[in-house]
C-alpha cells in the first residue's frame, strides 16, 4: 500500500468518526442504520478499511453528507494538523515505525483531542520545517498553534472576566481602569503585598517588569514601569489568582519554561487582563464606530488605545481576540518586532496567524526581512526622530501590502514605540488583514487613497524585485539557486543529454 492510499484511508476514517460523534451515534446505531457490521465500521475509523462505491453512498447518506465531501482530502480546521502531518516530510525524516509507533494509533489520539494534541502535532511539523529545536521554542510554538485552533478566542475567560468586573464594579464607561484600583483588589481580596520598587536591589533583573514571590505572596515591581504597564501586571496577577492558575512562571515574562501548562496559564492570565481592561461589548462597539469611518484616521486609532489606558500590545491582542469572532474578519496575522538601532537588527519575536499561515512570517535563517514592511518602516522612522532629538511616544501607520508574485494583499496597521524598561530598543506591533470580500464589507476606509500601497516580499535574500531602494542585501538565495540551475544545465550538456 502506498502512502497516498494510507493517507486517504486515515482521513476518510477521521471524517466518519467526527460525523458519527457529531450525530451522537454509537457504533451499534451506525451499524443498524447503514447495514454494516460494527467491526467493519471500527476498521474504517481506524484508517484500515476504505469502503467500495456502493457502501460509500450508503455511509454518506446515513451520515447526512455528500459522497464527495466524505471522500475529499480536505479536513475541517480542528483536524487540519493531521493533514499537515501526513503531507509533510516529518514522517520521512522521523519514521514512526522505528520507534514502535503506528501512524493510525497516533492519528486516533489526535482525533480524540484535536485541539490540544493537534496543537502539539502542528508544532512538531513547524519545528521540523524550521529546525527550531530549543525546548522553549517548542512550547511557544505549541501555544501559537493552540491559539490558532481556537481562533484566539476563549469564551470561558471572557465570561470569567465579565463576572470579575461585575463583582468588583469595574466600569470603563466611567473612564479607564487605573493601576490603583487593581492594586487595591489584589491587596484586599487576594492578600498580595506589592512593593513598587522591589527590583531595585537586584540590578541583574532590571529588564524584568515584575517578579512574584509565592512564599510571601509578594509582587516586586520595576520602579520604571509606567501606569499602563502596572495596570497590565496587576491585571495579569488577578488572572492567575481569580482563574486559580497554580502552575505559573514567577517572572513577568517567561524566562525559563518548564511545561506547556506554564505557557498556557501565562497566556490565560494575560488574556484575562486584557479582557477586563478592554471589555468585550464596549470595545466591539468602539471598533464598529472606527471601522465605519470613511477615511483612515490614525489619531482615532491611537485614541482607542488611550481610551482604555492600554499598551499597543494589549490593544492588538484584543483585536485578534474579537475581530474574527464578531466581525467575520478571520484571515489575519499579528507580529511584534524588536529593533536594536545600535546593531541595525530587527527581530520578530511574536507572531500569530489565524485561518492559515500568512506571508509575513518569522524565519530561522537570519535573513533580512523586507524593508518595505510597515513595521520596519515605522521603526526606522521612530529611530530617525529619536536621533533628531524629538520626543517620540507611540506612532501609528497603515499600509496596503501586496506580496510580490502573488495575488495576496493585506491591510496592515502598525504601532511603534520606545521599549520600556529597555530604552535602547524600539518595538512595533502589527495586525495584517487579508483583503477579500469579507474585509471589503466591514471597513469603510479600505479604499482611502491616503493608505499607501506598497509591493513587498518576504526577505531580501529571496526577492526578485529589481528596483528596490530599500534592499538591505543582495538576493543571495536566488543567486545560489540560479548558480545551481546553471550547473545542472552544464552537467546535462557534458553528459550529452
């Protein structure tokens, strides 16, 4: 049996199993309705049998679907990682049978818990592709996949945040929630002791925002934190306490990751913080008003952040939570760049892709990201203003980015700001929305001529664009590929082919 036939059997079996479970049918009930034996149906779901045409039609009719839907290789999103696994080279590079693992059993495990285990498998495929084998990369990659499989929306955290806000009478209609309000709740309701200058005596921890000391239930803060940063740190601690997330890292950022649960709980606490600070219903109403504007208004976009006393990261995280679910804008990406002007280096340290993997992605090859990307352009503008001695807070921009050689175009919003508490760096956050019919029906200002259209690519090393003033380095990858092609042509001639 070839791999293609086995893959088809596995995918077919998964679809049958999912449809049977959706209809809440036992094996015995499906057997009676279809006239097939329980053992035969069990073999189908395990990926070991594939029915002939007559039985296919009966099974499809019993499950209430068309035959072509049942037999296609297309999988629903919750099972998509299985398709990626079967179609990748991962199994060839790491053959499971050498380790005593049967593929059909592995697939069955995924099917029984598609979101969590699917995130695990999607990460394995990604790591195999990018050779990013450090343990923390694995856990963070699994977390991204977990978010993507949930469309980055978690109803149970939303409801917990709403209940918390009602319990403590938090109302953003009266103005943004301040740091002192959340500090008071932490101290009076959860027994925290908070030292606003607690990290001063630990110079090696100057880049940390906060440290939680569990045996004292004490939160040590970096004395340089802004009010917005304090608000978020307090909100996150409230998330750990209110959601009872015991397995956690004690540092504000994850320095040492010991388990996936730690990464997951850190994410849940952060999600909770943004959900209470930018409450769902109020923020959705404000977004509808912003999207209805006939022209792009950067000041109004900044105003959303100021209205809720939110950082750019908090604002953009909330956008990725709510836009897919409540506006039907599902194909989007988010990324965060850190720029160290002293060395001229741009590092993409956070990213998220919903409804597929989009073009603006990180690479593990130390290649130079396209300098026409809006986040890089704004970071360079920010650095130039800083060199000129101008006071610069957060700057905003919008751009339509068309990817060279494709039909894909994205509307990108970017906020760039000085980093804190590491002032020698600047940071940008970007959300990119794929321009399609869904987006055209939601954003009134999409065609605003003030939004510049630029042709972009992935990295300079892989870009064929000839007339690019922003190019950082030559197209070395393409040059090597062309050199290999010339060698192959020469070999053919030399061999008389």
